[in-house]
C-alpha cells in the first residue's frame, strides 16, 4: 500500500542536531529503507531553513521545518497553519519520542490521521531518576505519556520492560502495543580486518550522569589500559579536570559521525558501557554487530541484551566490579573472541535493519488499515 508517512521529530530537534551529534545516517536509515514500500516520507523538524540543505542526503525524504526561524512556542502554536497543506497529504503520523508527542497527536486529531506513538526510551522513567518522582517535569512526562498511550492507534516501544511499564499504568492497550527494538545496519557495522589498539577500551555515548563514567575512570586508575571516549555532554569538562592525571590514557574524541564508528569499534579491544540505566542502547548493539567483546553493567536496558559469558560480560556499577570485568576480558582472549562472534550472530538474528524495517513497515500499513476500518 502506498502511504505518506509524516514523522514528527522530538521537540527542539532538527536534522542539524542529528548531524552535529553524529547520528544523522543512523536515524534516517530506517526511513530510507521503508520509503521504497511507501508513497513518501516527510520529516517534521524543529530546525530552521538550514535543515533544507540536507535534502540531498535524504534520498527522497521530504522536509518540513521552521523556515522562518520562529521561537519554539510560536512555531508549535502555528504548526497547523504553517504546514497545514502538507499535513492534509499525510496518510499516517508517527512520533520519534515522547517529548513533543502531544503536538503530533493534536495535529493527527485535527487533520483526522491515524497516529503511531514511538517511545525509544521512557521519558518519565528518566525524569524520575534525574529529578525525583514528585518533580514537576516527572508529573508532566507521566501526564503526556498517559494521554499519548491512551489515544494512539499504535504504540511502538523498544524493550519488553517498557511495554510492561506502559501496561502497568494504562491497562487495556495490549492490542495496540508492539515491541520494535532499535536496529543495526549490519552491512555497515560488521567485523573489519583492522589492527587492534593494544589494551584499548571504547565508550560511545553522551557524557552524562547516567553513563556512570566516573566509575569507569576510577576503575582504570591502577590498570595499564587506555579508554577512548566518543560523545559529548555536560560532564565532560568536570571529568577531564578530575582525571587529568591519567594523561594520554584517556582520549576524548568528542562527537564522531555514525558512519565512522565501525572503524573505531573494530580497532578497540573491548567496548564498554558502564551505564546505570539505558533504554535499548544503540551503541552497544552496534559494537556487538562488529563482533567486538563487550562489557556492560548489570542495569536496566543492558542486562536484557547481554547474556553474561555468552555474548558479552556483565558487571556491577561500582569501580571494582568494572575493573574485574576488564581484567577478565583482556586476560582471556579466547573467551573474548568467542563471545564477540556469538554477539554478531545474536544481533543479525534480532536487530538487523532489514528485518526491523520490514516489521515496522508492515505494522504501519496494518495500523492505517485498522484505523480506516474503525473510522469508516
């Protein structure tokens, strides 16, 4: 069925944002695959006119953006007028995350379009961890999620744990709730015949509190290893100052385009993700697709992917446990190679882009037919 899908970006996010943090290629890959099975795909972004400069990289995906550079509130308030003619051509509307999803829902209702709510991570759970259960931002996140999950025609979440959370709060939505995990383009992320950097660990992610980098850097103090960190975040200056004594054993790469990550991953001896919590971590499954041995903390979002000693290694979140896991992987090369190979097979089976793009396309088509039948 030829459909026109409209994807609403997370509030405040633009194509330029995706490009600056190195995620543009990864984020658009799914839509570049499913556009072949649809009439068209349009991105509704919060970027200014510079977002239109990305047209050549999107292979036919259309862009609607804040061309006049209005402030966010004014842009949102007038979105139905600014892009109204385009919205009329949409067959179905989808969100990318919960933050900003209420606007997409309102547009879908105004223009009579079926609505798919995607939730890559649970906004409310992150707010609870960072601000507490009684904070204003947590209450707002819970309100938005309840409204979105109740009124959506279909709900996509990335993990079983998230699905259970949705059902515990909004009973009766089982029929429209689906788990579609994050994907990996296994044609891009795969083993490469590159020389390894001796005793080098790689971290990829935001330099943020939940990533638990303080514990990782404490863990390596007495070890003869190097850590290469890819990503940006507000904690970087403080961590650089605190661990300046580690000198060249810490390499801060900053943001790196997603297309360059396979080489970084393949050159590392170990990929490590010491987070206190995750949703469905893309960097972890990309590293596993490269058959590199991985270490992750036994925390939400990681323990559901890594099976300790089978396709990777789990440890606790404290420095001593992280240190012991590093020593174990570096000292048992045979086991490291074995788990890396198993990890590659695991990712190909469950998280390949081709498989998940096909699944998402089928579910979007099904949602459109179902919504049309019930609205007829």
